[in-house]
């Protein structure tokens, strides 16, 4: 696979390499972490959002989640902050579209209050989601550049 490069906006910058976990539908933070929130699971973060066929049943712990945008209730931001505090949150969120306000609140709270950053890049575009597949190598750069492949 030839390397493809995308330029996004670094919402919470950082440098990271890893494997992509792709959802071509919006990422429901609350729905995805129900076991972690209510059963206290802290070894894994198995996605519990049955409506998201791309992620359902997959471990979200330490993932580089590539998606369109975040959705969910007002609890979603707290979920992201809490999952990161428990050590089962994602390492990065890469959005094709704008980061949603609810997720952004939790991402900033985690970063500022808990000093636990989830690297966040948005505005990568629809072409990004067409080019990336689960398992693809990803390199994230602090300037918002994302390399796939």
C-alpha cells in the first residue's frame, strides 16, 4: 500500500504511530463504553455499541480511532475523560469532520485536569476515511498531518 498523507487540524496535538481502528459511522462514546462505565471493566474496552458494526466487539483500549465524528449524549465527554483516567481510553481520535462539542469537552478536561492527552485531529476529510482501513499503519504528527500506510 502506498503511503497517503492527509492534513487536518490539530485539536490536541501529538506524535504517535500505531494501527488504525476505523468506523465509517459516527463514534458514540457513551454507547461504546457501557461495560467500562457500569461494570467497572479496566483491562479492556470492548465496544458495546451494537449499532456500530465497524467497532462492535473490538477492544478500544489504546486505539487510534478513525471516524466521521463523535455522537452521543452529554455524558460522552465525561466518558472519554473517565476511560482515559481508567487507562482504557483511546490514544487518538482522528475525525474526518469537525470534532463535536461534547467530545471536545471531555478531551480537554482529560488533557488539562488529568494530564492525560488523547491526541485529536479533525477535518481530515472524507477522502481520509475512504483511504484508511482497520489495521493500517498510521503516523500522526503534531502539526495535524496523518500518514496512512
